[in-house]
C-alpha cells in the first residue's frame, strides 16, 4: 500500500525531528556515537590507571552507569567511551570548551565551581586535613606556622590552605604540586612539612607509601566534610537530568554498597592495597537523600 504524499512527507520529517530536539551533550553523543570521560590518572581509588594503563576507579564505575543511561536514552546499542587525562588545573576549562563530557574523579562540588560547571548527585564527602611525618610532631594547623606546606595546584585544598594561612597569620610557604603523586613525594622527601588534601585521599596516599607507619593525618580539619561530584557542562539540563536520575537510583540501591566496598574496603588493583575506609554516617545519609548541593551543611541532617 502506497502512502499519500502528505503522509509520506510527514513520515520523512518525523525522523530528523527527534534528533533536532536533542541539545548539548546528548546531541553531541548522538552525532558522534562517542562520549569522552575526563580522568585524573593518580586519584586513587576514584580514578587512576591500572597495570594495563586502563582508567579504573570508584568514580569511573559511576560514570559508566551514566554512560549506560545515555545509551538507553538515545536508543544506541553501543557508544565509544574515550578517556582523556585531566588535572585539577585544566579539568574545568576542558569541560567548558567541550573537550570532555564528564569528569570522573574526586572533584569538590562548591559554589564557585558551580558558576562555571555543574555536578550530578554527590558521590562522596570528605574533609580537608593534612598529612605529616610522625617524627616531626606536627598535629595541628597552628603547628604548620612558618613551614612549607604542599597542596595540588588549582585544588580546593590549596584555596583552604591559603585561607587558613591568612586568617591565622601562619606564615606558611604554600607549595603547588601538579598532582597527588608529586605532592606526596614532596612530603616524603622533606621538601614539605605537610601535605594538605581531602582526608580519604591522604589515607590512600599513606597506604601506598613505602612506610605507612611513618605518617599521621591531622584530627583538625580545614573544612566540614565537602561533597565530591561527577562534573558536567553548565546549562545542559537534558544531560544533567539523565545523570541525576541514574545516580539517584544507584545511590538509593544496595548496589552502591557493593561498589563502595570494592574500592574502599577491599584490595584494589594493581597492587592489592586495602584502604580500609568504611562508609561514614554522613555519606550514607547523602546516598539516602541524593543531592547536588555544594553546601557541606546540607548533608548533615
């Protein structure tokens, strides 16, 4: 049976009409059949390279859940997933200029960053503390007075170090490292008296060191427990809606317990280290009430 010309015209128009409704990242993925994940290569266990130089980690697993949801949303049988190394300094510019589509790491979600990018529901909460060599007997922020202290360039931790330095008149010499590996090396070799970072990442760095018993993590924190989020482009509501939906469903499900234990309470590749970091009550509460809020106080219900 032949369709009337008017019906045929409508049918032909209907196919591209759906495609034309797509915008932002969803449109980009549909057109290229590709999604690009920004990965920090040394942010264990959130995102890092295994022995085969493959990107793995807790945040990477969550990003792959988002990728699967995008495939379903766009009715694609397969999407090529590419990974691109990013640093604390360049991850926001690379997101804003369209080079990467998701940043899958340990990126702090704060109000300043939300002016440039956006985040999906928070996947971790961590406070900024410092690590020091046990032999140096440095246990409080005030005891950093007059000492060289390292943090990663472009990180929230560096901002908080500088704020404490000014507010307390510490006379600290801030040292900027390009990544976590360089920062810990500066602590290990004595170039820095302390290393300022999110507490969970300090625990990881110490567990990976030659002598974990040689280091302490301060009880005193530079901040309340702050949220980490998977970073997305700003003003891309359809893509964010997909990411928010799938992460909210994941965090409310038992599956998040298994993913968490896989990376924080079990031996992880490539060296089988176990970071022995149980899920905190505040994080468990955050999973029960998924949120993209940058306000640390909002997670303390």
